[in-house]
């Protein structure tokens, strides 16, 4: 699923300036514990989270996460956005809850990493 599709499905806004419309993800993972992201996520996936601090970007980079979606209209500060741009990790924000975000993506064909293998 590409970033354009995700933006549309989630009625999301793009927070970073350098996202490529053809950038794709193969699966999704949601967590607010970054230790879980490091332990259980897979590469080329989308991270769905309610956390907006720079540690999310650093974790995403280490875990080879392709993009991050912030839920419930949460938006990171400019320092976090700049860090994401440096690392070429697009950031999106949606008004949906984590449950609804996952459900909408699942309904449109994106699966969790457990089913993407």
C-alpha cells in the first residue's frame, strides 16, 4: 500500500515535506512501547502510534520502519518532524483512534506483520 492510499484511507495529513507518493509499506504494526517496536516489528512496515517524541523516529530508523502514523490528531514538535525528514521517514497524522486506524487499513487490505510474511 502506498502513502497516497494511506493518506486517503485515514483522511490523514502529511507532516513531512519530502515524502515520495510511491513509497510503499507491506504491513502495519501499532504500539506505544518502542521496545515492542524493536522486538516485534518487521522492515518495510507502517508504525501506528500515539507517541510523538523524537524517540519514535529513532526507533523507526533502527527498525527500518517506512513511515509513521500518529493517531487522534496528535502532531510532533518541529524537532521531531525535522529528524524524520533527515531520516526520510514520512509522518502522517489522522484523527482516528488506534483501533479505527488499524481497522480502516485492514479493511483496505493492509495486514499486520504476522500475516505479511
